[in-house]
């Protein structure tokens, strides 16, 4: 997508307006994508250096790929777990965790599986696409946490029943966890202000959540260095890195109080 230039003074004014909205403590829903973790050094999926430029989603992120070659799929996830394990939450994650404490009607919806929101201190998180630190047994469907990195055996097996374990993430063609998706849809519909941060807004059904919010009358704030299909629906499109822009908004909230 093209980078659309905006005059810095114009963006400063928008940042102050958004801070003004937040000071009234509206019901806020936030949808994050891979871009919020980019400043922590975790690769995004699309774009110049995105994972899908180097790897084929069909070979690694579908149930068919796992059935065909669980070792290959697990080697890829083990490599990503190693990258994530060595990274820290950034300013963007930390500010969202603080806003959760300060805004009573705050809900965080993420497409990210890296667990960085939770490491930053966010508590009430709707993980639409699962979590790379959880493993699911294919025999018993039981989900367990596992932070070993690297994994001692690939593919890992369930210690209880010996069944094959898979990453508890949502692959293409798979349904999102029903309750979590329903909660995300309700929160989006009920939101008065929705932030859409660091997502290409390409993957469904997550990309439709801000449209539900807009239909419900919410103002949409997009934070992304690039234009996305959601930009036309956004009340504010702030161009830049998530951590930097969230710091500016957070400072503007505190400046005026
Ligand atoms: C920065 C930044 C900085 C950079 N600061 N920003 C309707 C229409 C068409 C297709 C479909 C449809 N409904 C469903 C589909 C099919 C499919 C789909 O959407 N396909 C599209 C590709 C067309 N959807 C599905 O298959 C979903 N399932 C489903 O709908 O099931 C229906 C069903 C019902 C009942 C029974 C059975 C089925 C599942 C989708 C699963 C997505 N999985 C992945 C992998 C997760 C596990 C893993 O990580 O390995 O999720 S794919 C990948 O994309 C990952 C992400 O969560 C997801 C979204 O990516 P995201 O977060 O937006 O990242 P990027 O890289 O795309 O964008 C990063 C952005 O950040 C960019 O814009 C940058 O500019 C920006 N950025 N630096 C701020 N510093």
C-alpha cells in the first residue's frame, strides 16, 4: 500500500483531538495486528520483509499443511517462538496495558499470537487467532501452555496420551474461537471509540470488526505507517509507528489534565 503523507501539524491536531476524546473515558475497543509488535523486532506477515514474502501460507499455516508435514510446520513455529522469546513488549503494548487500567470500558482484541500484550500487563485480551505459547492435543483437544524454546522434540507429543500436539493458533480455513469472536463483535458494536493498530485489515473476519464499530457509531482511529482498506472508513488515520503515535496520544492526554 502507498504511504500517504500528512502534514505534521495536521497530525498533531488529530492527536490532540483523540486525546480529548479519551479524556471523557469512552468505551474503547482496540484491534491490534502484527504491526504493533514490529517495533519489538517481530516480523509482520505482509509488506516488504513480511513472512508471506519468504514463506507460503499454504505450506505452513493451514490444517492441510500440518496434516501433510507436521515436522516442517513445527520447525517454522519453533523458529518463530525463538524470535518472540528474545523480544520485549514495546511502548505501544505498554501504553495499551495502562489504558486498560484507566478506562473502565476498555477491551483489547488482538490478531497477534505472540503474547506480548499479556507480557506488557494487559489482562482482558481477546486473542482472535490463538497463542503461539499454547499447544493443543489433536486427540483430546486439551490446551496447555508451553514456553520451552527451542522445543526439545519436534513434533511435540502430548505427555498424557501421546497424541500429536499442534500450535493453538488459527490457520487459514479454520474457524476463530466462537466465544472470543462473539465477544469481539459485541465489544466492537458497543464501542464509542475504536483504535485499529498495525493491521493490514486484510484477513477476515477480524478486518470486519472496525466496520461493526463504525456501524454502531464509533469513531475509528487507525494507526499505521501505510494506507489500508480501512483507511477510508477511519475518522482519523494517523500515519506512523504504533509505539511512537501511542506515546504522542498518551502524552497529549496527560498534558491537558
Ligand atoms: C505497522 C508498523 C508499526 C508495520 N506500527 N503499524 C471473506 C472474504 C475473503 C476471504 C475470507 C473471508 N472470510 C474468510 C476468508 C478466508 C480467510 C481470509 O481472510 N483470507 C484473506 C487472506 C483473503 N480467513 C480465514 O481463513 C479465517 N477463518 C475463517 O474465516 O473461517 C471461517 C470458517 C467458519 C466456520 C468453519 C470453518 C471456517 C482464519 C484466518 C486465520 C489467520 N491466520 C494467521 C496466522 C495465525 C497463526 C500464525 O501467526 O502463524 O493470522 S495469517 C496472519 O494474518 C495472522 C495474522 O493475525 C493475520 C493478520 O495479519 P496482520 O496482523 O494484519 O499483519 P500484516 O502483516 O498483514 O499487516 C501488518 C500491518 O502493520 C501493515 O499494514 C503494516 O503497514 C503495519 N505496520 N510496522 C504500526 N511499527
